[in-house]
C-alpha cells in the first residue's frame, strides 16, 4: 500500500485536523486515531481534535493521550477530516462533519456503491487496504511516510491497535508484516505485557459473572456453538452490552465448532448477533443476509423476534453456509 504524495501534501499544507473513528470503538479505532493525532503533533501540527461519539471504553483508557478524545465536535470547520477504521461518515456517528479535505484510513472493504456515492467522489485521498490486519498498520505506514519519529506513546497506541485486531497475534491475519511492525513498535517502547494486561487480563468482575450466566447457555449442534445473554442476565449482574464485548470468542473455542454465535438481547424482541468463523465459513455473508456486515471471520447483525425465532433463523443460515463451505 503506497501512501500518495497528494495525501502527504494535504498534511503538509494544512493546519487543522479532525480525526474520527467508528461508533462503539475498540482498540484499533481508538489506537489508530490517537497514534495519528500524536504523530501529527510530532511534526508541528497544533490544532488537532480526536473524536469518538461513544467515548473511550474503560479497557482502553490506559492508552497514552486517551484524554484527548472528545465526544462532540467543536463548532468550527477543520482543514482536514480523517476517518479511521471505518469508511463512511455514518459509521463515525457524525454525519454532519465537514472539512476542506476528507481522508479515509481503513482496512474494511468499501461499500458496494462507493463508486457512485457523493462522499466517495469528493474524497480527497484514501489509504484503504482490506488486506491489512489493522488500521493501525496503515497509520504506521502513513506516519512513516510523513517521517514521524515513533515514540513510546505512538508505539503503545499502534501496538494496541494491531494486538486487538489480530486477537493477540493469533488470527489468520497475523502476517510477517504485522509481526515485523509489532517488533519495531516494541523496539520503540511499547510494552507487550503492560498492554496485554490492560486488553486481555482486565475483565471487570461483573462482566465475568455475566459471562458465567451466558456460558451456562452454551449449546452445540452441527459444528455450530452458541451462547445467549438475556436482558434478565444483564439486569441480574448490573451490566450493559459493553460488558459482553468478546463473549463470542468463548463458543468459538469449542473443539469442532466451525462457527460460533453470540445472541445478545438488547431490548425485548431485539437481538444483536455476533458471528465468528474458524476459517471455512464466510460469516460476513450470513450477517449480510440479515442486514448486517463485517469481515469473513467476524461479523454481526441485528434481528427482531423472540429468542426461539431468531435462533432458528440464524442457526439454519449458519448450518447451510457450513454445508456449502465444507
Ligand atoms: Mn480495525
């Protein structure tokens, strides 16, 4: 992925920058946005705003300069808007953001109608590489092209971004390149165990209790493993949706499961689903069938109905996809 000279010039010629990640952010969105902001500061840019409509999740508040992040944009027009780890203004939660230049840095596949949309036609530049394991890797390349020296704070943010999106350097997107970058970032001061402790070893007690209740619903049939979290479980443990963020990883660990599903009841009759694949089934396609989206191995959607209806519909679709793929 080459960084265009047009993009480098946009940075050089402008003074004010606003950076927005996606709603319901995780380590790649927040880490990439912060690393980009810190990098721009390093080369003398002073007017930088970092936005996250849903703020910074508790597990990511250790990230250097996490306090920079604002939930609302200031009432002014910026020279450059960066959209990171997503590819539409809608995904940032701020439809109305306007700037002299708009730039996307992302590793998701652009929407099918991208070529026709007004937003894509008026884009100033983009660094889009669906082959990159994390947006953090693209930000790393961008900062390198800008000749930004990577200090400990930038390294910590970028290492976190890559760590999260590769599942701790375990998923199939873990490549020589992602490991090489991690190597450089550790060399620049990122501390793997300090970051791992914050990301993977800091589950709040109440979330763990919720996981226990949800895991008690574990079921497996036809190479699909699934768990459910009901409103009642959330109420009993005093938890919210954020506390069940990575629950789908647990049914995925079941031996013989090709696909895993987490059914989360958001309100009565409305379920948020997380789908995971062990590598053979394209769960993105399944999620798209229900109006959702995501990646090949990790996707999600929202479905209305009773738990029984939703489970029947989804498990049927997953079973069919497994049959076709294996
Ligand atoms: Mn990402």
